[in-house]
């Protein structure tokens, strides 16, 4: 149950931040927060990470639906700890970007550090969740203390 609460919090934060970007910035607009370092830039991303596989919305929806179903099935069966946190982050992030794809046909990205492609809260949750999964599995194999 805690996985779903955590995922819900990630999803809420993701959708609120994207709503604010859509409300206060125009597509393509960039607002310097720390000029040259960090900007809020409204990007409509029709692809995956780094903009790859543009306009393959149906494919991304199908893959995300499978991932979400697998997490929903598996999450109640895991012991509390790092794996649950990882699954909550993955689920919340996946649902956040899935909602965008279903509503708009693209994902709203806005966090722009200028040296990396623009991303969003859902993307951060997914990346951190994957990192925690790696740590969990390395611990399970005894490779990390």
C-alpha cells in the first residue's frame, strides 16, 4: 500500500509542476533562474529520453502500461525497504508521463540545466527509482554493503 501512496505523491508533484509550466510559460519559452546554469524551459517532448523515437506515442503508451501493470502486480509482494521506494518512484514517474502522452500526445519537460536535455519530475523519479533498483539488486547479490 505504501508503494501506491508514494507513487501518488510523485504523480501529484509531477502533474502540479507541469500544470504550472503550461499555465505560465509558452511552448519553447525559457525563463532563466540561474542564467546559463538552470532555466525553466517549456518543451513538448513527443519522444522518449533525449527526444529519441519521436511521435511513437502508441508504442510508449503500450510499454508504459505494461510497466505500470507489472509494478502494480509486484509491489504488494515485496518487503518494505529500498525496493518499495524504487517501485513507488518508478510507478509515479511512469504514470506522470503516461498521463501527458494520453492527454497531449507528448510529455511536458521543463527542468533545463543547459548541459543535459530538458526533463521533468516524472523523469527524475524514474531515474532515481532505476538507480535504487540497481542498489537493491547489488545488495541482494552481496556486491554492495
